[in-house]
C-alpha cells in the first residue's frame, strides 16, 4: 500500500513539473501604451554568389626527346641511352623511347602521348607554338636540312611532325617560332557542384564524380632521308667522326579560359555548321539578331578565328523571327589546312575535328558540337 502511495505521489510530482514548463515559455510582450517612437527593424543581406569560372588544367612536364638513327643502330643493339628495349618498330631514322602500361620499354618513330587534361569548369583555349632550332653545338643545320614534307619528297634530310590526335591533321615542324595553332579543351562543368559550408559557398569538382575529363593528346613523329649523304649526320674532329647535334624541339603553349560565356547549341547540317543561341532557340530560328542591326563581332572554331560577315548570320526560313549563325565548309576547311576541292572523306575528317564554337553578338556564346 505504501509503495502504491509513493508511486502515485511521484507520478503526480512528475505531471506537475511537466505541466509547469509551459509557464516559462517566451512570448512577445504586448504594448500596453501608445508607441510614440518609431520602432525600426533591420536585416543584413548576404550574397550567395560563387565564381564558376574555375580553371584547372593538368599538363605533364616530360620533354620530347628523340634520337636520329641513320645507321639503324637502335635495331641492332636494342638499347636507348642504356635502357634495354624489347622491340624496335617503324625505324624511320627518328626514334622515340616508349613506355608501355606494364612499364616495358620499346622504341618507335612515335613518341608517347603528351596529354593535356581539362579539369576546369570552363572551356580553355589552348594555343600551341611548335618549332625547331639548331642544337647547341655542331648542329644539323635546320635552315638547310629540315623538311616540311613527311615523305621527304623535297630531298631534305629530316622531317619532324606534331600529331594532335583526333583534332587536327599532322603538323610539320618549321623554324618559324611565331606561328600559333589553337585547340579547344572542352569544359568539365558536369564534374562540378556548389557546396555550402556555413554560408560560404564554393564551386569544386564533386568528389563522387565518376566521369572522364576532356583531353587533347599530342604525339611527335619523324623520319630522315636515308638516301642522303652520310656526312649530313656527322662532323670530323681531328680524323674522328662524331655525331652532329640533332635539332632542338620546342613545344610551347598558352591556356586561356573562356569566361562568362552563355550557352549555345552547335550542330552540323550537311557540311555546314549552324549555331543557335541558348539551349533551345531553333523554334524561332536561332535566337540571334539581324547582323545588319547587331553585328556578330567574332566567331571562333576550336579557338581558331573565322572572320564574321553578314553571310554568316542567316534565316532558316521566312516564318522564323530570329537568326542563326552559319559557318560553311568553305570557312571550316582552311582552319585545318585543307584547300581546293574536298573529297567526301576530307569533309568527314574536318567535321570530326570541329569540337566547339564561340559567337560574339554582345555577349559571347559557347557551344560544343554534337558529334
């Protein structure tokens, strides 16, 4: 009986304490007299802006080294500067050391890939200057020995070429150090997301991103004229023949992000490239204004300049109210070194090279080409 009383008393106490908590709840204090002085409420604004022009490009630092092998020595000794190689293939007389996925060593007339990876949230214009110059001492004279023809049909001594894999045809090295060729590294925007850390916003690669990043790979290749005088490759030092110094390769690049661009759609119709403003403006004709009233001031394809003209801004038909931008094959072909009559294979190759386009009509619009 006493136990029941104690439990009843305890339960009652708990109920009283529990109900008493509501007495202390905070409530607004009502005004009981006239409020003669204005009450001012203020608030502090803050910005949720985050800079999405994030640039992050990964570039390897290995150099393009090679050997000239006029006597086929590499095939005979199967060694490159003391490194044993398992095979020698395509001995054109210009030899590169290659490393396989299993770390095995071979040599061939193609270098390993020099791959540039774009981890940026924006596209990046890659400007490449490539040229050769005389070696430091007793050089093979570039001025007389270097050929611009891969088949050495000009009877020069040596050819060196740069291969931008899948984005341009093979480019011959020259002694000119001022010529720049542009390529476009596509955006990796899909890899990014905005995060909020206690009111601090950031834009970075999502740690869960499982996709791939856009790349451009370059290879070097070359050949020598094996029918040329052997004295081309050596000099006489007090009766001893010593190898001349091979031409020095220079590969220089600049990286320029395409900032604050607005979206565009770029597609091929037959052999011509068409660009629409925004993400879906084809229904009105493309979304661009008449060139005569608002001129298109700049067009680039893969970062290469197309001089804009009124003929580049066209209506798709009389029923459309806006314009699209058209870059015909006749303007695309010279960007990739094609001239004269084009075969269907040439046109298909050129179209495969075209990756991105920008159009400036007021703002700059950027579109990646649907392949």
